[in-house]
């Protein structure tokens, strides 16, 4: 069957990472900024390896220079998501890229993003909520300002806090101040771990930052005791198979979908969800994720309905929003 119109819930999407290349090229042209080196001749993003990916990602962000740019970005990303059947999405937002960590500036950016989200919901039927992230490779001290921004703007739209960036910089406990502040404010907690780091990084993240969700988490498969702990504790993994296979994360051979551990994690009763991470960077969409999982593991509607339920259960939105989204997911239930 075609999975394009099948309703989907996505929990792990970086807003800037979802920017269509044509949108970024257009902004660069408007602002007379030359970032042509980050694109291939075919117009896609050009990079080699994860560290270079981060450099290209941050270079693309340089043309996002004000609230109006983020309003336009949000609409562009949500239109693409909705075209692939996504009815609910949570996106990572960094105050470091939206006002340099300044709370007043962040409020302006956030207002523009939230306005675009409301507009997209009316136009495309997709609901968006925001998760504020600190950037790991900026260091623990720089993580404090995003946490404060998250705590001060928690509400209907901002519902969670997490950490992205270069996973091998520092240890999870180094960032505990930021996570404690966000938790005390009542925000849902997630954190990238186990994409490049081993099971020990996931274990330390669980112990020191106490998230209810882990971004990626696929290296847990190397430690079955840890896998069983994830299952017993009900921790949900925001798995991004296409991203992992494209980059060769967690020891997966590049391009080898059969080597991805998501099926093994499910078999041991870990709650997993499906997301695209930074879709145009990895040549994927939620439709392609579903297609490849069907092709690789033989998944069907029952499997994808289970993953949608996992996503909605783990979502950081309020009960009223969950009830409304559940109705949109009913064809998949």
C-alpha cells in the first residue's frame, strides 16, 4: 500500500534541520549571503561525515536571521511534513539559534514560530509542539540560557526540553543544572544519546538527566541488560532509522537497513517511535521511513499503528491535544 497519506506522529525533528534546501538557498539569495559550498550540484546539502554535517547545518542556519525567517521556515517544514501524512510533530528549537540565548529575543522568535504553527494547523491539519534544546558541543555553561528560556516560556506550545549536538562532548552529568531547571519547570525531558556514543552514554543519560525519552538510543542493542531496563522503565526511544542508516550511526553499515536494530528493540518490548531527524539532509521523509521499514522488516498497518500509539503516549503535549490528535490517528489505530 501507499504510506504517503497514512496518518503519522513524529517526535524527533530539528526545525532548522527540516529546512528544504531550496528554502535556504532562497533566503541566502535574498540576504546576499554566499553559502553555495554547502550544496551539491543537484541542490541538496553537501557534507561528509557527522562532524562536517554539523558544520553545514550551522552554516545553513546563518541565513535564518530573525523571527520572520523562522516564521517562514516553520511553514515550509510543516507543509512538507503534512504532505507526508504527519498529523502531529514535536520539533527541537534552540534559543542559541533564535536570539543567542537572550530571553527577550527568544520570546520574539517563539511568537513567530508559534504563529506559523497555528497557521499551518489551520491550513494543513498538522499540530506542532516545541522542545527547547541546548547544544551539547557549546558546553555546559551555554546550556543554562536555553534551559532558562524553556522554563520561562513553558506553556501550550513549549512543552519539553532536551539536548542535541555532538554527543561525544562531555558527559551527561555535566549538563544536569540545565535539565534540573527544566524539570522543575514541569517540562518533559528528552535527550540525544546512543547515536554515536555507546550503551554507557545512554545509561549515564538515564541516571544523570532522568529523561522519559531518548533521542536515537540505538546503540543500546549492544547491552541487552540496558535494553531490558529501557523496556521495564517504559523509556521511549525516538528512533530515526533513515538518519542512522544514512550516517552509519551506532556501528550500522552505511546503507544497510537490515542492520538497523529497531526490530530487535521492539522484540524486547522497548517502546520505539519513528522520526526523520533532519530529513532533507538525509534524503528522507516520513513516507520513505514507512516504506523502507515495510520493505526491510515486513511491517504492516498494525505495526505502524503501534508506533503511532507509542508516539502519542510519549508526546509532551497536554491531554486535550492528545485527544484531538488521537482522532486524527484513528485510521491507523
